[in-house]
C-alpha cells in the first residue's frame, strides 16, 4: 500500500514537471514565433533604394557678400527641378509631359530637400562644380527592388507601372541605383514619405517622456511606501488610502489621459503634445505600481534590522532610509522597471494630451512637440504604403 502511494505521488510529481516544462516551452515557442514573424516583415527596412545623380551646382547663387552660404537663398532655390533635370538627362527619350510626371514618380518627393541638405553639409568651392549624390528612390521603386512587388500582378492592380519598372531596371543596369543601408531610419524623424521616415524623433520623445515619468513617480512612490509601512497609524484613513492605491493600479490608462487633459492642459496650461505633460500623465499611471512593489519589497526586509537600528539610537526616518531602504532597493527597482515598461508601451493616455500627432522635428526640450515610439508605430501601421508596414515592424523590434 505504501509503495503504491509513493509510486502514485512520484507519478504526479513527474506529470507536474512535464506540465511546467510544456507551458514554458509553449510560451517560448510563441515568443519566438512572434519575434521571427515581426523580424521577417521588418528586416528589409534596414535597406533603402538609392539612385546616384550628378548635378551642377552654381555656388554663386547661394553665397552672400561675405562668401558664406546663405540659408535663405538655398531655401528659395528650386532643388526639385535640379534633380528632375538630371533625371531627364538619364532618359532623354522621355518627352511627353505625362511620361515625365510618371518618371519623376520613381524618385522620392523629398529628393530636392535631400539634395539641399547634402549641399549644405559639403564644402563648396567658388564657381560651378559637379556633385554626385545618392538620393532616395520612391517607396514603390524601393519595394520593387526588394522583391516585395511582383511584376506578375496586373499593372492596374499595383502602384508601379511597367514603364516605371523599366526605368528602375535601367538605373540598376547602369549601376546608379542600388539598395544601401537605411541610415535615414535611425537619423531622421517622421515623414509623409516612407523612404524619408525615421524613428529618431519618437525615440527621443519617448526618452524625454520616460525621464519625466521616473523623476516624478519614483521618489513619490518610495516615500509613500515608507510612510504607509512605518509611519501611518492604523485606521480608516490609512485603509482608505491603501484601498485606493490598489484600485488605481487597475484603472484603465485612458482615464489618466483624461485627468492630464483636464488638469495639466486645461487648468495649468501646459503645452499640448509635450514630453513634460506625457511624463506627468504616465507618472500618475505608474505611481500605484511602484508603490505596491516598493511596499512589498520593504515588507520583505526582516524587522530585526529596523529594530536593531532603533535600539542603537537611530530615528525612525534614519532606520528606514539608511538601513531598510538600501536592502529593499532591488525589489523597488524591479517594480520601477515594470512600471517604466508599462509606460513605454502606452498609447491611450498620450492620445488624450495630443501626443498622437505627425511631428517632423526632433524634440530638443521637455516642452517641444513630440510623439512616442508606440504612437509612431501605430501611425505607420495605419498607413496605406507597404513601406510603412516594414518600418513599423522594424520599429517594434527596436522597441522590444
């Protein structure tokens, strides 16, 4: 009877281990499937189609009396026409106006701007000089070169025509069009054109927002946890505070966005779509999580440590700050990391304070207009262009 009971218990233990291993394996397989799927969709965004154009720059048009480049003159100059003229020289057979319009569609709409920025960053000599520049092809040409647009699809069902494909193939055959590393993705802010869009603006926006969040939430949460554990007298008020802290951790995040809209924007008049406001809103949302984790970590420290400090003459505050808090720091940091990860992935509260916006400038201060990584990914995934789809997948990997 005893041997049968022992054998049965061991069998149950073996099954329990098998269930645990199976659960962990299933979770790892699902995670790997998710990451591989996103990676296969997004890896191609690491490359971008470029074409080389040679243009003649008359430096005299852009310098002032002192011999320095005049930004106003450069901004007023029609750089698009310069690129288009160079493209026409590559395809002299294109004469018809509609054909020219179709030809210009294979290059980025921002090619003129990119050329201007390249000229600004390169030292120019006096007089006229030729400059060879690699500029972006359009997103449709880019997708074709990456093999994501099949020519077997009927022409009327795809965004790139047979003529445009022939022109792109001609550029490739002449070795003046190729796929290169897409540094624009990492060095630029958002753009209406997929080939010019990058994540730098949203990365800096998220960093500024999270900096405000942690500076605002962490000290308040730790002080609140210490007070509730060591200084608050038992009673209805303390119970009321504890219940509300626990309830706030379960409040939908968009409610904090409404709070930020009514308090920070309407009452205090803080700037809309600013990392400062986003950080304060996310700080309020993260506060209960860090308080709960901090209290649990402080409670796990043996009472004898605090009692020994008090017995040696330390005050309650000294015992808490000098002896208990350092030992509780790992648990507090764990709760903080969980709260920051939650804040980094939030979109709903930012929607209410205007951070779901098209921002082409890289934020430089806490009051600059900015957006965040999850918002950027959401807007890209909602765009019709397939090139935005692969960029959103790569941005997800970057966020993870």
